[in-house]
């Protein structure tokens, strides 16, 4: 579940960075790509968790899974809206306001996972704790930058937002691949 989500969301963020950095000439193809990656990310909801669920390792495995599935749904809806905005060439302020909401919810999930998966509180280990915490931090920062770039609008941070999306999307994709091949596990 986590590997699929991180790879697909990382790919969507990476592709959005190309638009912000001025490397794409038109947004319709970007809209189709981001929306299709968001729809594919919903597939992660039916998959079994790879690193955050284990009855043997943690007493709150159901809550961890529910929080992570909530993040999957939230980010899929945000990326679908962003893809529709790019495809239909709509005003980006509404997506920016929604990005502020996504940023706040991602921050709450970050704080939840930082406190709940801490190595001294359970037996997950530092690799799982660090992986989920850094991934949630990347999602929080990228959505906060999207909020300030699109809703406020601070056009000065367009390139900063683009570079954060590029690097953050790459890191998320790499983390997803590492989880998928089993390099990061319980």
C-alpha cells in the first residue's frame, strides 16, 4: 500500500514540477497525467500495508492504517482536482485553497506518525519511523508551498515550489521503490 502510494504521488509531484519550472508548453497533457496517477493511487487502498501494519509489532495498527488510507484519499482528491485544473485551464486559486487544507491535514498526519511510530514507543524501528515521517514532511511542505504559490498568490516562490516538487517527488518515488523491493521493512 505505502509503496504504490509513494511511487504514484511522487510521480505526480515530479510531473507538476515540470510545469512550475516552465519546462512544459501546455498543461492539458499534465492534467491528464496527474489525474491518471491520482486515480491509480486509489488502488493503494485495496492493497495490504507493507510497513505500518502488524499485530505483532504495534497495538495501534488499525488506527495507523486508517490514518494512512485517509492520507491516500486526501492526496488522490487533491491531485485529481489539480489535474482537472490543469486540463481545463481553470483558475488556480481554488486549488491553492484546497492545498492549504491538504497541508494542515498532512501536518496532523505527520505529527501522528512521528509520535505513534517513534522507535522508543514501539517495535517498528527507526527505518519505518524515519521513512513515514520524512514522506509526510515532504507532502506537508509541498502542499504548503502550493498554497502560498496559488492561493495567496506569491509568484516569487514559483521556482522554489517547482524545485521542492521536483526533489520531493523524486524522494517519494525512491522511498516507494525501496519499500516495494523490501529494503525498508519491519
